C-alpha cells in the first residue's frame, strides 16, 4: 500500500533558492510599566520570590559543597551539585505559564527548573488537590516531615514539601522525590509535571520527543518542554530528537485529530558554555544557537533567541510559543540566553573565563535588575523585597535542617533490606492495556489479509500425514511475533510502534506485513534512520504511560542507540523509586549473511546492563508466547530475533502454535530434548545446530544429550539447568555471540558455582570467534557449527571414541588466543 505522495522529478529538479526568514533575537522590548496590564502585583512578586528561592537554595548548596556549612548547619555532601546561579530568570520564565499537564524534562543542571516548575504548579493547583498529591506520594513520608509543627496554609506547606522533597533527593534521603535513588542530576516529581532530568548531556533530547508523541498519539492535554544546555547541541540524541520531532509526516500523512506538529519546545538554556568549552566562538559554529532552527524545516522551528536574563521576556516567549503549539504548529526551538555565574560544579576554578566577564554578567544579575525595576516602577518597596530574601533564607535553613537530620530523613535501609534497590529494578506489572479505551484500528481483525492467510498455514512443521510442510504453507517464527503484536494492537489503545521501514515496507523481514492495513499512521509509522531516537522516543512514550514497540533493524545498529539502551531505558524505573513504569519492547533483529556490521549477536551486552529484560526465542511457539508476555508486561524488554530462523516452523510444540493468546513466563528455560549424559544449553538460533549435535552424539557415540533452550537471558531460572546437570554431570553452552565476555561465560560461571559437586568436567562454552564476522561464504568459520561442539566435548569433557578433532579447543590454544586478544 504505497503512500499517495508522488515525487515528481519535474518538480524537484526545478532550479530555485531556499529562502530563510528572519529569526528574532532578543526582540522583547516591553517595559515593566507596559507589562502591568498582564501581571498583577502578586504575579510580579511571585516571579521575584521564585527566583530568590532558587538562588538561595543553590547558594546554600554551594556553601555546603565548598565550606560544609550554611547558616550554622554543618553538612558534608559528597555527591554532585551542578548549580545554575545566574540562570534563575530563565527557569522561572520557562515555568511561569506551564500547568501540571505540561511536562518538563531537564539536564544535570536542573534544580532551578524543578523548583520553578514546582512553584508554578503550587501556585495554580487547588489546595485540596495539592494536599492529595502530597499525602499520596510515597505514603506521605515527605509530607509528614514538613507538616510537623507547620503553621500556615496548604499552599505554603506545599512550598516546604517541594523544597524538602528536592533537597532530600539531592542528599539521597528516602523522603526524596525519588527515594534518594535519582539524586541531584536526575530528580523529578511527575505529579507537578516535572519529568526526569538527565545526567547524560543531551539525554532528554529524544526522550522528550517521545513524551510529546505520547501526548499527541493519546490526545492528552499539555505540552512538553525539553530543557537542555547549549553544548548539548553537539549530542546525537538532540539532533536525532529534533529530526524525529520535525518529520513531515505529522502534517502530510497523519490524519484527522492527529494531523499537525508535535507539542514540544526544545528550550536550550544557553549559558554559552559546556563545562569550560565556549559554545559561541569555540566548540560550535552557529554564532547564535537559534540559527540551527533554520536548517530543520520550512517553519525554521519558529526559532528565536530570548533574553533569559529577563523573566518577563521568557514568559512572553513561552506564552507565544504555547499558542503556536496549540495550533499544532510545533515543534519550537528556543535559544534562551543566560549565564551561569556559579562554576560548572562547586570545584570549578573558572579557569576558562575571565573575572571581567563574570563581573559583567553579575552586574546585570537578573534578580537584582528585576528587583530594581519593581521598585522603580513602584510595584514593590525595597523593604518588601528585602523581607522576601530574609524569609527565603529562613525557609531554606529550616528545610536544610530537616533534610540533613538522619533521624528525620534517613536513607533507604540497605542493612535491613539489602534487596530494596534490587526490588525496584522492575515493575513486573501485568496489564492488558495501559489505559482503558477503544484502540483505533482501520479494519476488523478478522478481515486482515495476513490473519486470513495464516488460517491456512501449518502450525507445526509437519502436516497431518507427517510430511514436512512446504515453506509456503508453514507458519513461521515471524508469524508468531506478528500474531502477538497485532493482538495487542487490538487490545491496548496506547500501543504504538515505530522504527525504520515499519509501515509500507511491512517491517524489516516482513514481520509487520499486515499491520499497515490495520493501523492508522499515529500507531505505526516510519521513523528516520535515528536508532538513538527510535529507542529514546520509546522511553519517553513509555514513561508517560504508553506501551510501545520500537524496532532496531539489525542488532549491530544497537550501537547507535547505546546511550538510550544502556543509560536510559534500564534506569528510570529504579531511579524514580519505582514509581515510573516502562512498558517498552525493543525488537532487535540479529542478522546473518551481511558480514561484520550486520551479523552480530549482542544479546550479552544488553544482558550485562541491570534493568533490562532480555529475551531470545528460537521457535515460533516461544516467539509468540514470549512476545505476548513482553507486551503484557510493564518493563523494558530487549526482544532478540534471529534472521537465520524467521522462516522456521514449529518443530517442538507438537500441537503446533496455538491460534489463541497464551503467555510464556520470562526466565524459564525449556527442555527441547531430554537426555541423560550431557546437557547442551543454547541461546537463540544455536538451538538448531545443538539438535543436530544431539542426534550425532546419540547415533555415533551413544551419548544421550539433553538440549535446553534458554529462551530468556534476564531473568533466568537456573533451577532446571542445575537439575539437568545433576543428572548429566556435563554441560556445553552455545550461542552465536562472540565468546569472550559473553553471557554464556556468565552462565558457565554461575553453573560452576551452583553445581560444582555434580560436574564431572568444567562447563564448556562454544561461542563465536572473537573476530569480525566474515562474508556469508565464510560464516561457518565464525559461528558455532555442529563439529565444533563435538571437538569441544571430545577435548574438554569426554573423549569421543574414534573422533578426529578438526578445531583446536585445547588449553594451549585457549591460552594462546587470549594472549593474542582473539
Ligand atoms: C554524554 C556526556 N558527555 C559529557 C558529560 C560531562 N559533562 C557534564 S555537563 C557538561 C557540559 C554540558 O554543557 P551544556 O549542555 O551547555 O549544559 P550546562 O552545563 O552549561 O548547563 C559535560 C561535558 C556528560 N555528563 N554527559
Ligand atoms: Mg551550557
């Protein structure tokens, strides 16, 4: 079903010029008098107060870091504190008009944004709602602390709660917003629309796009603001995020209510520096950051530089941009100019900038300047401003006292419960759908052409007469995955899938053929070739409450999404104190035939990272059952599929692959063939060579091999494997991954520990070579072959009578290869 967008050569070959419009730079020029009609005295006061609160909060942190004391309270904080002293006006201006439906994402330097957004939410919410939020958050632990002895109204109490929750998080206390598991650089509080801040520079660049997609696809109110630094413009996730967010298809192909741009503002908090690298004039070539918008789309992303030293200029910009987003004209790029008076961190000696420069910016300090303007305009008296500062000092002192007190604010007790962090790694939920509602589909399931054709397939590899079914008749592994996926699309209205060639092409290796007919664009779409953002957007979508399947076309391209897979996807559930759920399934196809950069099995890399569930089915029955489980769950799953076996039929489950729904629990290895003398444990497609080996062992050497298919790497139940080893005393482990540092080695070591007394020989790993993967014609020298198993068994486990070794698995060779690094 091709897109009806013909690309006409006459049209696109015509000579023309690209016209760039003007990008406004610091165009706000209203006086405070002029703004009096837009802001009440209370509004102006709040703006001033919020900036002062942020300044004092961070001044306190600076003193704690540099002198171990603030207002007579001693404390040592060994962790990070990337302060934004100087940047308060940009944070308060950004947050001023945002409600709790508007989500902000941030960076390592986001204390100011957290407080500004929180204070803005507190100002807008009814007191009873505020109280409900506070008392419901982690059983009201933080509320109880700030409530004790507090006299005043609930709105003021909420300010105490906000400051205490944030500071406790920075000091890694259990009452922190994320149980102390996020800390300074990651703290967030979703009830106020404050989403994760990210210690990876640019990390929010694509996650926030996923959040905006969540809002768009599920028609939720509100916008998303991605607050990132100017130096993050050099980061892949930011560029990929921008490209993902500005795709034409939102305007050209998405239909009805879904048509139009994303509700998203990339807000670069441009303090002109990375750490010491000067972005303007040294590490970037844009001169003015806002220029970048011009190259991205014809709307130039409505880019604009705003004077982030003036809170009113920022408020004005956000108000105008929010209106644009409401008209579905997003996304927007803002270059919010600011300056960090404080060092990158408190230990920063500022060797990269002159004293004169810092002093020049200090002279224009936004709080001082805004205060003078308020007094000059007769809105506030100097004494009143002074009182705000005094009161804020007292407040911060009070909050600090509470947060450093080990009795009032203890840390998670890892002595009492050493597993408490472990228990937060996964949410382990089971949800048919992430939200109630009717899933949007284009045709009834029964009318789907692929569903119809699958009705005629042989769901076991032999037909009723016991003859092998022809390839055309066979229900294949790819069909098993398809059935699980389409079933969930008709159950869960939030489910969306994206990746390269996911739509018209039918998905990589035809797994998705039949989905295009069934689903509107917003539920299934082609992404740019942005593997980082494919995963990053899925993370943002998942953490906001949607279920998503993202696809990586070849496992090798996981490298392009390294940060997202290693640093983001596995971390946010635990770093939220287990409040966030992450129902994100990443389908990863493991290649063959295409050489060194298209055939690698990296399941071991993902299994190494705590917080990911890792699945690698080898049969259609397992593929369908495990995909059903992945899509029923609420945790991130890396779902490996081997291209070697997409065509294969079901050879083990004799009643065939059921047409209906069933789940296969994660972590349960499956005995594919029973035996008594030797165990072979396989991961992925090596099941098939292992079965051949088992035949040979039986026929030629009268050795009865038990073949166990791991099916899942994480979690993994060792019990059935240990039971097998107790019986056989010997085990070979095999997979297509390069053997050095592989998950097989980890399993071999664990099995040695758990079953040492039962083993007659050491567990033996038969993995792939530690080389580049050669061309298909030479693959047999790289991937484990049946005779490798036999050689390894003969050399290391039990001599096979009459066997002649072809491959050297001797101890000498092992030492030599390791010495050579291959
Ligand atoms: C991916 C990554 N690279 C490097 C760092 C180390 N680092 C932390 S902050 C920073 C500078 C970031 O500058 P910018 O994005 O402008 O934000 P700012 O610190 O100015 O707020 C660097 C290099 C990091 N945290 N993450
Ligand atoms: Mg910067």
